[in-house]
């Protein structure tokens, strides 16, 4: 079906599309007697259409939109009916844009950018410590370090709501950027974002007490790789230049009994006695039954906190960012310091707080 004249691509096409949308309480102008009646076009329908076009799938778009595939499909049918043209070709493997759909998609993206710009402008002027703040963080830190401290924060700031995205399914809609990101990879940085060092994660080889009881303590990391069950997080590939040659060689020689993309799954597997794995040393503080394998130096991985440009000036975002920085304060969390402290020395490092004139590095540190 050909697109009606009033939605074809012209210099005024985008303006005409906006005029058709019911934005707020606005209404369409009264048609002349020579014009055919036009159904009102809703921005939500265009937003749904844009999400489907980007995902190239109604099912995937429904997950992003947190809606059912049936609802998304019905809204698309209604949109095509209002516009009297087909926007999408539906196949068993997904959807593709028709020529008319490509024109409408480009305009829908422009409208979304305008809407986002309006929201960003308003959020930058928001000086109230209330509203939603989205944090993107690795699932291990989110589950074992951030979440246990959430109740205290919410008690102090009852008007702030937290969305905690751990990078697992379902994800935040791609057009929605988190306000704050905790990450080890800065390659996703955008102009205007502010990145600051948050902590250093010191990866060490650990094993659970029940595994040691059943199979004995590995004599070394090499022994763990060759003679024991090993477990692996598939994402432990960042900043590989910091890994020692020996640690990299051990990884290459290991025949992993478990590979997972979840730190929480890896931690609980080690605690249950499933095998040996590399984990940040702070887990030895959280779970004293974990034992360090070998005397190798730790693998330090830099952790960053990113405040995104669109919302970094908002009071609620600044409040949450301060809270995150406090919970990673190295004065009270020696396992996050630049230098490595063996778990057996955590108590010594904490005692250093009471001696401010003595630098933290004045205490002896073991390499393993």
C-alpha cells in the first residue's frame, strides 16, 4: 500500500509528523471539508515502532519495552492502520523496514532525540535529592557489596529510588543510559562523561574449605591448574596486561570444570567446594572459609565510576555517587587499595586507621 500524501518524505515531513502526534493536551487542527479525517497519532506508538526497528524483532523489542509481544504487535498494527501504510515486513526470523518505514523510523529517532533533550535539560536543573537513579555494576559487586548496604542508604534517603542493572537479562532499554556506571572498561566512555578511579580489585586464587577437606589444599597455583578442578568467569579478560605471565600460563593450562558469566554463581560454587577459582580478595573478607592458594602476586584490576553527562549534575545522582565512593573508601577497606594486602593482613591494615601519621605502606605486605 502506498503511503498517503500527507506522510511522504518532504521538507515539511517531520513537521507534519509532529503535528499528527498527540503531545500532552494538544489536538489536531480541524480538517477542511476537502480533507479526509485523520486518526490521532500517539508518540507511544512511534516509540514502540522505533524499538522494534532497532531490535529487528518484535519479541526482543517487547523485552526491552517490558511489554508482551502481543501488545507490541497490536500497537504496530494500529500505527500502520492510522498511517494507512505498511512500515514493517514481518518474517519468521524478525522484521525489516519498508521504504515508508525507513522514512518514519528516521523521523521517530529525531523525535526521540528531541524528547531526550527536553528531559536532559530538565534533569540538569533538578536540585532535589529525590527520584530514580540507575546504577550499572558487575553482578558480584552489586550482589555482595552494594546490595547489603542499600537498606541504610534508603533509610537516609527515602525519596530516592535505585535501579541496579547487573548486566544480566533483561537489560535496560538501549536508549536509556544509566546515571552511574561501575566498570573496568573505559572504552564505552562518551564525551562529557566523568570517569574517576573507584577501587582496585585484587584477583587471587581461592578455594573453599569443604573442597580442601575432600581433595586437599593445592600446593601451588600450577598444582591447582593441573591436579584440581578449576572454575572460571568468562569475563575475566579485562586489563590482561596486568596479569602475571605465570597466572596467564596457568589459565591456558587449566581444564575448567565450570565456566560462567555470573560472579555470584562463581562465588557460591567455590564456597560449596566445587573447585578453585580466581576472585577479588575482598571475598576472603566476606567469607573467611575461603583460603588463598599459592604465594603468587595478585592480579590488580582498576575499577572506575562513571557519572554520565546527561544526569551528573542532578542532586540525586550526586548523592548516590557520594554513597558509592564512601562504600569503597580504602581507609576502611584495605582490600580495595592500590597495593595488595594478603587477607591474613586485613586486620593489620585496618589498625593503620588509628595511626594516621604512619603511611599505609609502612606495614609489611606479603606477595601472595
